[in-house]
C-alpha cells in the first residue's frame, strides 16, 4: 500500500498542471476625471487603483499636495521652527565656555580668561571631584 502512494511533490505538481488556468481579472481601470479639474476636495481614491499608470497617479498626487493646506510645518518637528531668535548669550556666560575660548576669543581674551581662572582657582581650595575631567 505504501508503494502505491504518490509522492507529495509529484501529486502536487500533477494536480497543479491539471487545474484549469484561471483567467486574470481584466477589469478596466476606473474612469478618471482630468487631472486639471481636480481640487483638494476631489476624491483621489480612483487614482490609487493598481491599473492606473504611475505617471497619472503621480500627477494626481502632485495636484493634491500643491494645495497650501499641506504646506504647514509640523509644530512638533524638532527642526521645523525658526530657532534663530531669542536673546544672545551674555558675555559673562560666554567667557565661562571652554569652546568659546578656543574658537571665538582672540589671543588677548584667551590670556585674560586663563588668568581669571587661575586667580579663581587659587582663592578656592580644589576639592576632590571624582569623574570630573575638565580643569
């Protein structure tokens, strides 16, 4: 009885060949309005049908997203706002920043800032601060 059984893959292949070929759905693409007549209130769902050509779909989407409604920046996007406004850093605070000393200060200002740091360090006893790496 075991010899009479057909192997699984052979049986599957045979049945696959014997099946009638199903014809593909040849439904035509939906009737579409001209792209020039579209407004933001129009229904763009028909343009997303798989039978619609890619170029026509892109034109419809371009027409949709050209509306100023979509040109509003997301207020929650980190880089969408104008962050150039506001108060500048005061010179007293700027003098305490190590990067400002090396990048923004002239040689005379660097020397003056270093001398001020040395004077401040001499007035206060240095405390043991584990993990601190800048001096």
